[in-house]
C-alpha cells in the first residue's frame, strides 16, 4: 500500500549528511529530520523521494540504495530511507518548507533533537557516513 509509505533522503556530500529542521506542526516544531515525505498513489519510492526533495529543497537528487530497515510510523505508515546525492553537486539546497538546513558530520548526529522515527535510524546513518 503505497499511501502508507513515507520516504526520506540521506543526502551525503563531502562526508556530511543534510538534515532539515521542522517549522510545523506544533508538536514537531524545531525537531530535525531527513528530507522527504509521502509517496503518492502511482509513484515509486524513488519517484516520490525525487519529487519531495525538489519541493522541499529546490534541488534534484539521485536516489541510491536503502539505508536501514522500515521504521513503523503512527497510522500504519512506514518510513523508508534511501541514500541520495545532489544531481548537481554545485547546487545548494534551500529550506523551502522548513526552518533551517544543516550539513552534519558523523560527530554531530547525536547533538540534534531528531523526530523519533529519524532518531531510530541514527546508527544506520552513522554507518553510511563512516562506510561501516
């Protein structure tokens, strides 16, 4: 059931991971997450993730392999994370729908107030950044 899939992009550039800070809703305000969103009917995970990154960041991405396992979300949804890169490495992502963006090295991952589902994936994100 594709309507129950939320996809996220672990965008890595120069050994750093891109995170974005939520501005809404109130219970998520100020928390950090990976870029992404809901897969719409008729979309593949990859197409949905590319669309969401274009909407949220104003950039095109290339989507790679899965990172970690599915994370259960409220309402029977699941979160799936994919490794990604900027299609044009010279293009800078913008916080179109979020409060802020930040490039993080592996030592900074634990220092942010992540949304719970993204926090579950921190070991997998750490492994992605360190190549382990």
